[in-house]
């Protein structure tokens, strides 16, 4: 009997040892996942959504039917109220020259999964109602660490092709208006001495190759960094949007402390009166 009790006790110890080893393995795997996730700076995935009016006034779509506009039947298009964009981990820094000229082609995810230079996504916003409306586009920072938003660039292309207009100029010496249309690049205004509060430049390829100024983020509206209004959006009309985000390698706010930082955003469309 005594040996039976000892045998049972040894079995319990063996089982506990197996559990302990198993937990150690799980912990090691979790540690590896965390290291892989936060190894480099990260532009996190973002959510695109319409504000409480799905299928009554406005809706989103990435339906392939939009690739054949001549035969497009709006009532057959698959729509949704919410789209989730995949994140891009371990971002490398970039500038405007890394953005492909055909970035607006197609719909859905277009992240740079080879060199990790930019996150990109195209979708369609549709007026599914019976009257013309006005709407707002609201782009917000959900979360940012280590001031990574200081070097974040957000480009929003609406119903247009990406046009490159290169100009070699000295920093802010040229007072003439820039034509970077139809794309609009947003960034946090400079915090550097001598240029504090000024728009950051849109740089392509090298530091003195400035193709225009960015549009500054909103500074006094909490998490909202972009808010734009569009009017007279007619029934069955649609706008194609392409959103591109990257971390600007020429921004003077960039520091080594940003290693392992992350930024997460969302994009909302809201009907206004």
C-alpha cells in the first residue's frame, strides 16, 4: 500500500512537471510573438466605417463590379458598413517616391508586404439613398506610442490618379502654389525651432526634392487629425478613395527612440445636414 501511495505521488509530480514545462513553452511562444510584433515601428491596421446610416444613405464597398464601370448596376453591388484594413508590421521609413504610380488601381488591400514601406487600401463610398447629401470624412488617431505620429504621413486620393509633380527647391523658399493634386498628403505640423507650426514638406527621393507642403493635422480636436466636408453627393453616385500611410524618413522629428513604436487609426464617414 505504501508503495502505491508513493507511485501515485510520483505520478502527480510528473504531471505537474509536464504542465510546468508546457507553460514555459507557451510563455516562450508568447514572448516570441510580442518581439515579432513590436520589433520595428508599426502602422497598425485601421477601420473604415459609416456612422450609423448603413444601407439608408451611405455604404462602403470593395466589390469587383466597380472595375467595369460601363456595365455597373448599382443595385447588384455588395455593400457593407465596415471595412478592416490589415496592419503593416516592422515598417521601414519611406518618402513619396516609394508610392507606386498605380496605387489607385483596384480595390482592397495594397500594403507593401515586400519592403514594408507603406500601408494602402482602396474602397468605394456610395450614396444608397434617394436624395443628395453632404458628408464628412473623419480620420482619427486611435493610439500612438513614442510620438510616432510626428512622422506619420497620410495621403488620401479621391476619384483620381496619382500625379507626380517633382520640384527641386530650397526649403520653403518658393512661395508659389504647389500642384500636388489630386492627392492630398496630411502630416503633423513641424515642432522644430525655426519652422515651428509650419507644414511639413512632401519629400520625394531626397531631402531637397520637395514637391509641395503637407496639410497639417488638426491640433485642437482630440483624436481627430483630419476632418473634411464634401457636398452634393447624389443618389447612386460613388467616390473611390485610396488611403496611403507611411513613416517619413526625412522628417526631422524622427529619432531612434521611435524604434518599436506603433500608431493606429480609423476612418469614418458621417452624413451632415
